C-alpha cells in the first residue's frame, strides 16, 4: 500500500540548531499518527515541513506520491500538496474579517472554483458536522475558542483533504473546551481520515 | 503712536468670497495628489516588503528621499528644476499635484508596509495551507485586514497633505493662501484674512476627520 506521507532521512536546521535529524516517517491511508514529545523537540516543525510551511535541508519527503524538494525548490508540487493536505493550527488562524461560513467557503471558491451556492452548501454541511450549524453568519471573534477550532477543522475539511495535519489543536484552549475539539477529531478518525496530530493531550494519544 | 489693535470681523467676512476662489485649487491638488500618492504608496510599500533586494532597495531609496527632504524643496525642484531636464515648462498646478503625490506616496508606503506587517503570520500560513496561491492569500486575507488598520494613518496623511498645499502659494498656484496674500495686498488686513484662511483649512480637515470617523466606525461594525 502506498504511503500518504513518506519521509526518509529528513534533516532541518535552525541556524546552529539541528532540530530534525534523519527523520524517517511513513503514514498509510486511514492511519492516525500522534506525535508527542517535549516542547521544542521539532514536532510542529516536522508536520509544517509536510505542507511546505517550513523548508527542510536534506532528505526525501513525498506526500501522496508528490515529491517535495528540500529548500522550497518545488513550487508546483507544493501547490498540489497543499490542496490535498489540510492543516489545523494551535491559534486557529481563522480569518477575522470574514464570517464563519465565508471562512470555510474561501478555499472551495478560489482554489476549487466552486460557485457560491455550492460552496455555501458545503460550508453549512461541514458546520453541522462539527456541531455548530447555527453559527454560520457570526464572525470568529464571537465564538468560543472551542467553536473557533471546530470552524478551523471544518475550513480544512472543505478542501476534501487526503490528509489532515493538527498542530497542537487544543493547546490554546480552555480545559473545558478541549473535549469538544477532541470529539470532532475522534469522529474524523473513525470515518477513516488520515491524520497526523501533534499534541500534549496524553489522553487523546 | 496708537498701536491698539482691534479685530475687524467685517474685514474677515468680506474676504471669504475671494478666498473661496482658491478652494477648488486646494481641494483639487489635495485630492489628485493623494489619489496618486495612495497608488504610489501601495506600489512602493509592497515593494519595500519584498524579499528580493532589487525590489526593496529602490523602494527604500524613494521613501527615504521623499520623506527626508522638505516638500517645499521638492516642489521648487519640480517646478523650476525639472523643466530644464525635460525641456518643457510644467504648470504650477501639475507641479503641485506631482509634489503631493510623491511626498504623500513616501509616507503612505510606510503606512502600507506597517499595515501589512501588522497582520499575524498565521493568517498567511492558514491561506497557503488551504491551497491558495501567495497572491490570493494576500488579496483575500492579508490586504483586507491590513487596509482596515491603515485607515487612521491614511486619514492622518490626508490631513497633512491638505495643509501642505498651502506651500504652493510660492509657485503662484491660486490656492487658499495665495488668494489671501493677494487680498491682503489690497486691503492690508493681514490678521483678519489669515484668520479666515485658517478657519477654512480647519473646516476642510475637521470635515475629513468626521468622515473618517464615520467610515471607521462603519467598517468596524461591519466586522
């Protein structure tokens, strides 16, 4: 079975600091892989390399068969990969100037060239899936942290990704909101989504 | 000698119709110059954010030169100096618009740069991770947020530039101050007339402040 992510001997330096040293990592379809480890050990850096938000120095990185060259040399592959890989950030990074629904619609409209009606329908469907169907026309700042993170998950899902990256998705949340986000992630895993999760949430791991 | 001065309200009021003949020049130069200055500001502001030195350096040079020299020198240079270079005279109004454009453009470049830099990097990363191109990410995500933050400093620059047009009386543009000077040459009522001139400027700038505040409030409640 071909790997969705195949990393061999990946190296990455931040100046003198050798953050990622000869990393090998294979992820198969439907697998949920949780990466845990001390702060500053390079977990986030590793998953940020997979969708090219960080460049790496040497080694080999393939995502769904597309080879991503070191040092950001493969813009073409990068564009293809980013369309297939969704990412959820620690700080949500929702777009504050857009409504919740528009946050989710943006990529389907501009990258997938869907029409407004279809994109809106998709957004509403995804919002229902993450349990906040009634918040579509609010702005992100009007939502709780847990709701915002669920919107961020819905936004990533709108591109129908083959792989989802979660970069400490619950670390910025109040404790009572962690559960609702983890529930959404568990459902995703059950439905067969391939997921790479960086977290400190040992219970989830 | 009797040196008791008494403010002559009648003289101030009487000068107003003559002064207002200068208003279209003041407004036209301000508006024309600021529109071009805004475009220059976007262009050079974005260039100054570019990673490549051959984009960044010319922008930085432009900004430093026009921010670091007096606008009075700039307009004298354009009006008296440039015609020698291009071999054709430049009329005072055109020279004035060009001066406001390039001068405000330098400051607006910095406003644009600051506005764009103030948007958290995570916004750009979120856009890119969704598969948007760099240009799409900028246009749909970074720019709308940056522009909202740029409104107050842009308003500030507009007010500065409107007042700067008063300097162009020196090259004979018939704007507010020039009209005042001409009027005073006949009536010798300097205090009253410059008072009236000041009030007209204040009227323009206060109106602009008010409009900006309304616009800012609206765009905030539209969030």
